[in-house]
């Protein structure tokens, strides 16, 4: 059997290492460690220089433009508030609109209760409406949502339900709404834009005249 060919070079290397002095071996090891450290430091240094170059370019760019949004003044906010109010002269038209919506949603709407008021601090008029209606839960809520869409200056302050028995399909409900109105004649500054409303249908016989 022949010995492997690499046995002779390995033997020579072992003999050379044994014959070498410890000082020479330490120098060789230090040289190898230095070469390995240099091989690691060169790419790291190149990456660091690239990051510095990017930072210098970013610092040289002009600062981004900031969009300045003008603040709303108190007068502008007040004018916007009064622009959303309804017109006191057409308050009864909104009542007829409510009766029209009730007829379209299939609700039975009897004569309601109405009370006007005036807020001296806010310089606006209010028109409180109490409406007793009969129908299903879905019809009542549909009526309330459509009323708020049709009259944007109205608020739904309260809604209550009553049903005599569990098996009864319809319920009796009472809604309290408030209309917030301005008087353009008394205060032209707070004059709102009139909102057109639909005329009541014949089914709304309980509407005030």
C-alpha cells in the first residue's frame, strides 16, 4: 500500500515548526492575526466612509418647505357657526318636512308639541319639537336619521319607546328635536342660508297649519 502523497509535505512542516524558535512562531501568529484584522477593517472602513458621504450630502440639501396653515380666527369660527343655523322665518316649513318624512317612512304621526325659545348668550333662537309616533323600531330610527339629514341645524335630544305587549309589532315612540335658528331681520350678521324643504304629502294631516 502506498502512503498518501501529502504525508511528506506535512512531515516537513511539522519538523520545521519543531526546529523553529518560539519567537519566530509568535511573529508568524501575530502576522496572521494582523492580516485577518486588516481584511475585516477594510470593508468596515469603506462602509463607514459611505455613510459619512451620505450624511454630508443630506446636510447639504435645502430644508423642506413647511406649509403654513393660517389659524381660524374667532370671527371666522363665529361666522361659520351662524352660517349653519336655520332661518327662523321658515321654521314651520321644517315641521312640514318632518311630517313628510314620517309619511314616507310609514309612521303614524299625530299632532306634536312645539315650543320656541331664545338663547341670549348665543344670540340664537330655538324651536323644540315633541313628536309622538307609532311604527316599528326600524321605521322610527329611519325617520330620525332622515330628519337629521334633511334638517342639518336640528338635533335629536331624546327618543323613548313604549310597547304594550311583547308580541306587538309596532311601538309608540316619542322624539324630542330642537331646531337652532337665526333671525336675519333682527340680526343680519347671523343670517343663515335658507334650506329648501319639500311640501308635506296628504298623509301628513296632523301637521300644524
